[in-house]
C-alpha cells in the first residue's frame, strides 16, 4: 500500500528562520513592511540571492509572501532552499527541546535526511 503525503511548510518560528538564513549564508531576517511589485507585506523579510523583492514571512499567519514574477525576478530554487532549511532547523530545535539527538545527512538529490534518536525507555 502506498501513501501520498503533502506537507505545506508554515513559517512561524523566528529562531528557526534565523538559523536557516545563517546556514544558507543569507542576511539576518528584518521585521519591516516592504513593497512588493504591486502590494506591501509586513513581517520578517529575507533577501534571497538575485531576487528583485524580498521574501516576507508573516510568523503570526505562518505565510510567506513574495513576488518573483514566475521566476523572472528570482529563481524559485532559492525559496525552496530557504523553506527546506527552515523545516530542518525547526525539526532540530523541537527535537533538541525534547532532549533528542539529531543527525543530518544531505543526499545526492538535494534532499536532507534527518535521524532523530530518542532515549530508550527505562
């Protein structure tokens, strides 16, 4: 039996977002209101490489606002890397808060394998 799982990443944790930016060599997120092409967004802005407009993370709503004009104003792969790294950092933070050990291994296809080791019950 196969199962299909769809995951939508909600960006709600500032520390995980900061860690993700640091790991990717991006500037620290800044809380501000920024102008996108024809709108404004308020939240923590992240400047992605070669993007015309920043990505804005509304932590309260968990939403990410951006305008890259279908890739013409910034490659989607940079946003995907940020969201992937955020998910890894959030997982690591939560696992460590619970006293678990986390090992990370990058895979050849660009995905990341996380192994969370829990203490055996006594």
